[in-house]
């Protein structure tokens, strides 16, 4: 009986509104305290508005939105990994630096992918 209560406690589901509230607080924290997230957000909004301005087709806008979301996700994971590594140690450690560099590399790759997708989507609209 006790084991059943323990399992129920471990797998207790939060209400949907509480879960959404916690997620929103995490995103708000990123915008308030992490400059890169604000920059990525502004660039993403700018790219989306450019897509509308240049009248991209529906599937092109979908590709653009997925690309923007991937860059957001990479930056969010990078920030989370950096914060976690900073909690583990305050002293310099080669492996901690390597983990942080790898996480930053993911952001770089997604940003380069975003540039490539943007080029493919917008170059024909900018050609005269």
C-alpha cells in the first residue's frame, strides 16, 4: 500500500494551467535575464514579418516558423545546460568548459541552418 502511494506521489500530474504557468515563467526569465534570447526573439519576429511581407507560400512560412523555433529551442537548451554546469562547480574544469562549448555549438549550427533556410526562402524574392 505504501509503495502505491509513493508511486502516485512520484507520478502526480500537475494541472494543465499550472504546467503552462511554470513554462511561461521559465520563458519570461530567459527574456528578462538573457540578452541572446532577446536578440533571437527579435530576429525571429523580423524573419516572420519579412516572410509575410514577401508573401511566402504557406509551406514556406511553415518551414520558416520551424526554423525559428529550432533556434529558440537550441538557445533554451544551451542556457539550461550552462546554468546546470554553473551549479555543479564554480571552479574551472576542462570538461565543464567542453560541455558548455558543445551546447553553444548546437546554437551555432541551428543559427547557420536558419541563415541557409532564410537564404533559400528569400533570395528569389530579393532577385530583380
